[in-house]
């Protein structure tokens, strides 16, 4: 729990909802900050200014131990042990900052499709002229059936894909959105824009939600980005509407 942040909000007589409205984030995000999650720099700066408190009083410099655990790679911005650990604002920032394209290559992607706010964001980006390509697994394909067996959930994966197809199709009313089905054996789920990529690597026998995730800045890692982008395009080329 971030006791300093709790105290600063109380002193300023602001609620979680007040802060969320001022910063343009979900109240759940503010609750995560109060629970101890460290916000992105732009949110830290904005919140410190709102509360009239120095940033380092709300979020002291990370300890040496935590810095030693930070991945020391020029190619990867962040690493998460599990997809479920990726904060919602990371996904939100990925899509909201897109100006040209958004690509989603998954089997089901139900955690996004079932998020009404995220669907509204994708809808908004499409209306602003961003091209959106969504690739979901063909629920009748051998690849989806095999993946369901490997995760020991059987037909449940096909059912999740069908649910996602239904939810994502609400976006088809907007020009610039295309949804296709693929029968590819995925070694990773790919979420991309012209600026960044989030890669959810797949592990045999484990669901994607429990598998590792890396975040890549395409400007800093052009070679790595091109490989994932090419993989996405290959899956798209072999897909069907």
C-alpha cells in the first residue's frame, strides 16, 4: 500500500474518482496506485502536480534490489512474468497512442474483447483513422483444438474464441476495422502499433495469461520489431474473413 499517496489524497480532499477524472484514467487504475503499483512517469508527474506534493515523496526512488531485478536490455522496455501482471493502463497506452495501425494476433483475446472500455477505445481509434486488424483463431481449426487440449481446457478455448468473435464484431460498423480468423499454431500473441509491440510468448501446457510478456519500442529495436511484424503479416496473409 502507498501510504504517502493515501495521505496526500486525504489532505487534498480528493477521492479516487476525482483523481481518475483529472488524469483521464479508470478509477481502478487509481486504486492500483494506492495499493502500491507505480504509475507511468507522465501519470506520476500529473498526480504530483495535482496534489502539490513532490514526486519522490509519493514514490521514493526504487531500491538497488529492485533495480538489479530490472531487465538490462536495450531491446526490451519491460518484462512481465505473466500476462495477468500487465497493468490495464499498459494496454490502454499501447492502443491510445496509435496513429496509424493497431494489430492484434491471438487465439481468443477475450480479456480485451470482454473489456467494454477497451472496445470503446478501439472504436474511437478507428474513427480517428487508425487501421485496425484483428486476427482470432478459427474455432474449428486443428490449431485451436490442439491448443485447448494442451491447456487441458478442451473445447473451452473454441468457446472463448466464439465469444471474442461476437464481441469484437461490434467494431465492424467502423471503417478501417477488419477481423479475420487464422489456423496458425501461435508461438506468441502479438499486439502492435507503429510505435510499440507487446509480445505474449506461449509456453506448452500453460495458458497465455500465465506466460511471459515483453514490451518493445519499435524505434529502439527495429530488427526485433521487424521479425514480429513479419510473423503477424504471414498469419494475416494466410487468414480468412
